[in-house]
């Protein structure tokens, strides 16, 4: 099978490349970071060398295409890369709870236009588009959210541009397009969710509102990769059958919520991370109105002083203060989605990986860039400095600025 994957050098993207290649697929993946691409390709080579002659992994291959979405020539490059493809997985995105709208337009909206154009130019029927449940969020508790529930007004630039991207896919005319909304993805190579919480714990104490009782849905990376592959092979009938899988021409593109399906409270999540990563958990209970006022004040000064992302944003505070859980019935029924790795096992696996990274880096550890592959790694347990050197398990290393991109999908 021939697959074109956007955003293949980030957290989610690299896991997709590795799984697809292990299944024998031929993958072209795009990204902006050559060093990260080399890390991904070395792992593909290692898998092929370790695979037996009869293994699908022995026949998988990956090719990197450096691509800056929205740049001159990017659309033409995507179209050329899509020739002969069986499916396009559109994963590239800039994910952050803070930033000006224009910072998100090219990576989130223009990139989607380019992927759609590539599909339609070469009649690639299957397109899997990764979106976000942030489209539901509106600073109040919401449990068991279904895909058909009304979307909220976008709470930030990320949500606004991802909503626009979904509309593009829905109106694209790509005959077998599928949209996934995965929630709070974590796992090895995560540079967003767990690293952000770890750094907050190290700085401590963590402001916590409403008693830390808010319920969170998380998604372990292996479960998301399962969902993407299931969506890629989802049956579409060629006629209008009343089976729920074959919408009539012009009907809505199918959308699926994705998570682990086992919500846990903010309090439970913090305790699990502290236990498995060996951290001291200190919390500062604050009434939500007071914490929200603090976040508004911090955001005001951040905008006044150059728009640099503040340590506390209203969105991040809201996500940790209000329950949001997803209904997975449709994904289970139509895709056969069944999470294999629990949240607790996923946190333990991520902690083991993190500690391996820490040992390789001489006591620092680290996580690598996520879907936004301009992001830079976070090295825990080290004082902040202008630069750090990150070493990867495959032997490669990279000197990077000591900062981190942040997001909760």
C-alpha cells in the first residue's frame, strides 16, 4: 500500500510512519525538520534489518519530503508526491493553546487545502484527517460528547483553524474522507502533554481548581495509530446501502471521537505521573474564578510584551478545571476501534521511555517534537539554559533551544 503522510517527523507522525512501514507500506512523509526525519528513517531501517524475509516490515519503506505548508511550491510538491498513492493521512498541524491566528493558518488550513488538492488531482479516494475535540470545548463540564453534538465557538486560534480545516474536508468532495478527533495524545516522543505537566510539577506548586475533580479523556499513542489504520481501511460502499457506512452522495463526511475511553480525574492523572516519573507533587488549591482572573491578567501582559506564550493560559486552566469526556460508540461500532493500552499502562510505558532518554542524555532525558515539528524538546530535571543537547536512542543527537511547544489536542 502506498501512503502519503503529512507531519511525519512529529510525535504522532513518526509513530504512524513506523507502524505503516512495519505493516509493509511504502510511505512518503512530509515535515520541516531534516534532523527529525533522519531519526525516523533510522528506525525504519532498523526495523527492516530486524525483520525476517517473510515479514511485512521487510518490505516497508519510507521517504522524506521536506515541505513547508503554504510556502511557494508546497501545493505542487504535495500533488507530485500524491501520484500513485492509495491514501493520504493528513496529520500536520501547529498545535498550541496560544498564538495569533496567522501563525496557525498555513500549518492548519493551507496544509489541508494542499492535501485535498493532492487527493483530487490524482483521484486518491481515501483521506484520513486528524482534527481535535478542542472544537467541543467551551469552559464548562461536558460528559459523553457525541460527534453530532453542536460545536462550540472556537476558544483560541488553534480551535478556529482546525474547525476551518474540518469544513474544508467536509466540503471537499473527496469520496472516502474520514475525520478523527483524538483527545490529549501521549506516549513516547510526546513533546506536549506529559512534558508540560512534568515541567509544571518540577516548578511547583501546580494551581488546581475545583478540587482537581475534572474528568479528562486521554489517548495513548498506540491506540490512536490503531484508529488511524482502522479509518484508512474503513469500508465505503459504492452505492447507497442503509448500513451506516455508505452515505449517499453529498452526505456528511464521517467523524469519529478517539480516546482511551477511560476518563480519570486531574487529581488522579497528576498522582499517576508523579508516581511513575518519580516527581514530588505539590498543588495549590485555587477557586476557579480567582485562577481564571490570574490567567487573564497573565495573558494581558503576554500580549503587551510581544505575545510570547505565558506559563498559564485560560485554555490550559480550563481544560484542567472542566470535565470533558467523549462518547466512542460510533468509533467502536463503525471502525471496530478498541483501545489496547490503558492510560495507566501508557503512563508507565512513557515513564520507562523517558528514563531511558534521561540516561542517554546524561541525566536529563527529553521528549522530541510533536506534530508541530518546529517544536523543540523539553529536558526535565535540568536548569533552563539557552541550549541543550538531546540524544536519541538511535545514536543521533541535536543541539536545540531550551524551550518547549505546548498543546493538548
